C-alpha cells in the first residue's frame, strides 16, 4: 500500500474528512516513521503488505500523533506481524 493510500485509510479510521489535507504531510511523516520501525523489527516485505500490517501502521500513526510512544497494542500487533 502506498503512503497516499495509507493516508486515506488513516483518515477513514480516524473519522477525518478525506478532503481536508492540512495534516497530510504530518501523517505521511508518521507513516514513514512507523514503516521504518516495522522494517527494523524484521517484518518481511510480504508481511508489510498484509491487512495486519495496514492495521498496525494505522495504529502506530495514531499513537505517534497523540503521544510520543507506541502503545502496548501496537507492540503486540508488531510482534504478531514479525512472526507471520
């Protein structure tokens, strides 16, 4: 899934209007951070394209937009993703 597609998925999940783009750059920055974290955790290229990865990335974006750390749920999902 591309970063732009992930922005749309994040906005849908967060209940944000798709037409408002003032936060898109900030969201894309968080996407890149979360993806790098996931890749550094050893998640395969195949697994990063899965539905579980999409959900994990969206959760990670939300975590970083609302606090400076990842949630326990994110870490649990990341572990599952890395083991898939």
